[in-house]
């Protein structure tokens, strides 16, 4: 069985940072806690690649929540997101959201 995975973020909505979220065109009050999928991978190869970029093991569940953003390889994250056709996720966005109080989590499936 293959694995799919997502990089999800949870934090306060901010219209100033909406370009980095799925909520860009919605009427969401600033400060509302939202959950967003920043990267979605289909298949084991890209899912393991995402985990490696995040500085974790795809199979070590002890490290999937509250990721250490200092371990994220932002340049590789940009490249993976582009290869998946994702124009929302970027290293700039991850670090901007982190500074705004967002937490990031690796969510494997399979």
C-alpha cells in the first residue's frame, strides 16, 4: 500500500498573510484559528520526500506534530511544491506563517 501525506498548518488567520493560505478569497475575520493544507503529496516517493524536507522520518510519529521549522529545507520545499503544481506553499510563506503563530504538522495516510 502506498502512502499519501500532507503538510498542514494551524494558526490565526491574517488578511496580510492570506496569499500563503487557502483562505485568500474568503471572508474570514482576522485572528480566527484556521487549518490549511500547505502541501499534499500523492504516492510514497513524494510523501517520503516531503518528510525528508521537513527534517523528519515519515514513519516516526513522535515527530509529526509541531514541526521544528528550523529543520525545514525551504528551497527543497519550494521545488517540491512547484513540481506538485502548488503555487501557495513557499519557504517565505512557511516562515511568515510561523512568525504569526502557526504550527505545522506532517499528516501521513497509508
